[in-house]
């Protein structure tokens, strides 16, 4: 499995707009993409404009396929100008604990 952790710092005044876009993208990803296993949207307790996206895919090809979906491409258009800073951490999932 493959994971990315995306850190987005959202410009002041765009928090709710960003959240609406990302919640919809996350939901569509998990519901419509067989290769997307997890897509969580997190906000830090210290800064309500600092978000992390925690995404797990079956492999890197599934992430590449995610980036070609209509909902992803549309979200990128909607997010244009809302994000002040972004970084991406790419990881291999070594172990995952799932409920029985």
C-alpha cells in the first residue's frame, strides 16, 4: 500500500470553502475509486487554517489514477488561489491496524 500526507495551509478567509471542496473530493475518492482505501481530512488544533490530507491507495498507480478523475480535476480548479503553502510526504504503508 502507498500513502501520501498532504499539508495545506489555507489563506485567511477561505477555510470553509476549502473544507467543503476537500470533504467532497475525499468522499468521492473513497466511494468511487477502488484503489483509494482512506482519504481523511484533518485540521490541526493549533491553526484552523492548517490541514492535512491522509490518503492511502493500493499502490502508486492508484494515486496516479486518482489524479485523472473528474472530481479530483474539478477540485484542483476550485482550490486555485485558496492554498498559501503545500507540501507532500510520500510513504509506503508498512503496517495498518484495521478493526476486526
